[in-house]
C-alpha cells in the first residue's frame, strides 16, 4: 500500500525546466510520490522528467496568469482527484529526505491542523548557506505571531485540501502574498503548526517573487495586516511597522540585516 496515496505535490512552474527537474529529483520517500505540475504558460512547455518512484501529471494553463491563479487551479484539480493533502514546493527548492511522510503522519495525528510547515535552510542559488528559518511550532504561538513575522515557509507547507477549498482557496486579491492570505483564513477555523525539524532548502533567488515583486508583496501584506489587525495585540502593530520599514528600505539591506539576525539569534 502506498502510504502517500492521498498526498500530492503541488508545483507551479513558469519556465525553468532544469529547476523543476532538480527540485523533483530531491525527494527521497519510501513510498511513490504523486506530483501535479501546474505549467503557468511556459515557453517551451514544461516536460515531465522521468524519475523513479514518482508519478507526474502536468496541468497546462492557457497563458501565464501568475502564481496565485496557478495555485488556485492546482488546488481545484487536487480536490477533483480526491487528494487529501497538498504538499507545496517551488522550482529551485530542495526537499529533505522523508519530508512528506513526516508531515502526513503529523497531520493524521492532529486533525485540527490544516496547515503544516517545517523549518527551512535558506541558501543562495549556488547552494551556499545563508541563514535558517526556525519559526514557532505550536498553534498558540503561531496565532499570536502571525502578523508580526514570517511563521511559515510557503514551499514547505502541507495543506488539507478540503480546508483550503472551504476557506476559499488561493486568491489573486493579495498579489505576491497569496500564502499569507490563505493561511490567515485557514487559521480562522483550524490550527497551524510547524514541525521542529528541517524539511526544505529554500533558494533565495534575486529573480524570485520576494525580490522582483517586493513592493507589491509588502503592500499586500500590509493590507492583510490591517484587515486582520487585533487592536490589543502589540505584535500585530509591530508587524505593520516592519512592513512600512520594508517599503522604505532597500531590499539588499534588509536581506543582509535579516541574515545577520538569523545567524546570531538563538532560538528557544
């Protein structure tokens, strides 16, 4: 029996065939891995690599519509296939061995959890280590801090597909912050958690969304912070101050400061 039969990897891709192949080849699971690549109008189209222990489908978008639309379409496709758990990853990122099995086991044991992340090694495009992301793990801490700091690494997530559909799926309403928008809606009815171990190598790419669409992302984040603001939670206000600072300060400066802080700050 395939222990991951109700899990499907959701990988949106726009061009970057080599990155897609490298990402998929990084998975090391004892059970076959099912994959849905959402090709967001790539030219030439993304081709499914021939990888052992991996069953790959490609869903082709008629034109490039952005990651928000690609993820929304992907979740709808997983729901139509009866998939229970969507595991996210992006082209260029690498998975740690056994990631999917560990996340599925946790979610089976914790039915209130609808979104589950893992700690993350952040690396350069050349693979050089930059810093680690070790956000809180417990649902109560995540709720308290959600608007103040990054509590989940999007490509490390495993999501309950039925909960995502119930919450309204990914949306294009908050461009480049579609993950935070979805997570905040999920946490209104469900719990979120992180596994306290590393599950992902996240590639910090100067051509990625966080760099090329930074202003759009920060403005979307600020709108979400205002929408979900809890007046009596000072951490929510701190989060908005940080967002304003991100609008005012250069991206490279902020990235350097974050790397220094992550390397020097011990995590409880």
